[in-house]
């Protein structure tokens, strides 16, 4: 694996850690009386405003072609609106742990869709890593705590839809990089992805924030939308494997759990610690496997060649 790819996967990791800040902001906003849908909609509005401002100030907006509007409306509809809305709905219908685990089925959708759309090979290492990260995430979010377990068929289906929409950010990044840069793709999906919220949760019906809440709302939009999407899609714009990228991004619940310990003095149970170790193994394994495979191929290509005379 070359240095460019390593740097790309490090940026994927950083973006996932930033997404791990979401529960820090949402816990404070929920305590202030906000509902999940309100937080999702305001996050989308502020994120779209900042992304639109970046498009204008950077001059990237002049490069946008009207004919690409349909693609980015579809991209933003699923990657932003769908992921935000379905996750918020699943949290209202399921336990927090179940909603989180269903969201992190996203890498499975990435691997399957990448195979169907782009013929990207599904390797045994990638599958095993996927199973490790999903199992690890389940432990990290305390899926084993049956006292807080709450589920319904409708909630499970909506949770799976949140995972599917979550995967679209990675899957369509392949098509997006054929059109514009990674940062421009991120800004465009944030702008187009905000549009459905105008009908689902109009600005006029959202609770008016106080000064402290404005800080939290801008924080979740900047730290959990604009920055991580820009970093993630800029890295994906360099041709990284979408399946590996999405597996690395499963460090998000690990980061969220550790942030909970840091900011709210949450305690870690031993099964959660085991889950963190399993997620890290799942993240590292495919990277090691890919590096080893490339080294093996290089040895085969550059091995000694027998020369016969005559």
C-alpha cells in the first residue's frame, strides 16, 4: 500500500472520529428539549448554508453543470436526508443500541453494492473484517443489555434503511469523483440533501435556539457534517476501496463511546472494551491483508526468470 493510500485511509479514520462527536452534541441538545428530527433538520440547514458558502467563496460553484443537478439531488437525498431522517426515526422506535447497530450495517451494503455496480471483488478478508466490526460495534453500544432492549419490525426496517442510506455516501463517491473534486462533492450533497427537510421539518416549525444552543447546533453542523464529509469524500476522491473505507469508518461508535467517557464520565464495561478491541482488529485486518497481497503479487511479478540458451 503506497503512502497516498495510507494517508487517504488515515483521513477516513479522522472523519469517523469526528462523526463520533455526534452523541456529544445530541445529548446536550436533547437535554435542552430538542427532538431527534429537529436536531437532524437544523444540522442539515446549517450544514447546507456553510457548504453553499464554501462553494461560492472557493469559486467551485462556477464549475457546477446544471445537467448534474439530478445526480446530486439523488445523491444528497439518500446520503444526507435519508441517513439523517431514517436514523432519527429508528432512534425513536428502537433502543439506541439497536438503532446504532443497524446504522453500521452500512459497510455490508457498500461491499454488496460495490460488487454489483463496479465489479469490486468481495474477498474473504473483507468479509471477515466486516463481521468483526459489526460484532464489535454491537458490543460497544451494549446490545447485550436486554433491560434497555426495544425493537419492532417497522423500526428494524427503518434502521436498515438508515444503514443503506449511510452506505450511499461511499458508493456514489465513485461516480462523483468522475464529475468534481471530493470537497466539491461533499458540499454539493450537503446543499442538495437539505432540500427534503424543507417539507419534512420546515424552519418555521423548529424550536428557536438560545445562544448556548446555537453554539451546539453550529458545532454539530461543522464538526459532524461539513468537516467530516469534506475529509471523507476528498479521501474517496483518490480512488480508495469503498469497502475498506466504510469498514474503517466503523470506528465511529468506538470514538463516540470514548467521547462519552471523556465529556460525560460514562463508564466502560469490560464487554465494551472487548468490542473496541474487536473493531480495531476488524479495521486493521483488511489493510494488512491488502498490503500483504500486494507484496506477494510484486514478488511474483519480479521473481527470477530462467533464461535458456539456444
